[in-house]
C-alpha cells in the first residue's frame, strides 16, 4: 500500500506508518493543490492534518485511494458524499 502524507506529521507518526508491514510512505509536504491532484492517483491512502484541502476534484483524481486519515473539519459534507459514492 502506498501512503501519501501531504501535511506535517509528528515524526513518531511517520515512524509508525513506516514500521507497518506492506506500507510505503511518501512524505511530500507543501505541495500546491495541482501537485497533490497529479500525485494522488499513485496512492492508496492519504494522511492530512490541516493544510491539505480535500475537494471533490481531488477525490475524483484519486482513482486508487481507498482510505485516508484526516482532521474532520477539513472535509465538507458535499465532498464526503462524493467520496462515499
């Protein structure tokens, strides 16, 4: 599983992800929205905190994405419905 961490995350969190068997973690913080949209198609999971905005356009580009970890206030209801369908 390929995981994209697009926001700053404590090093202990990165270490935990990297220690998990079968997970490849790429930390790419500070990406512009267009760069995240271009990159996300290659990942199975997305980890964000507060900088990355998850939009409908981003989710539609995430053809492999099957899970993500987020701070709940970063996703609006309309985007959640898009993700869920």
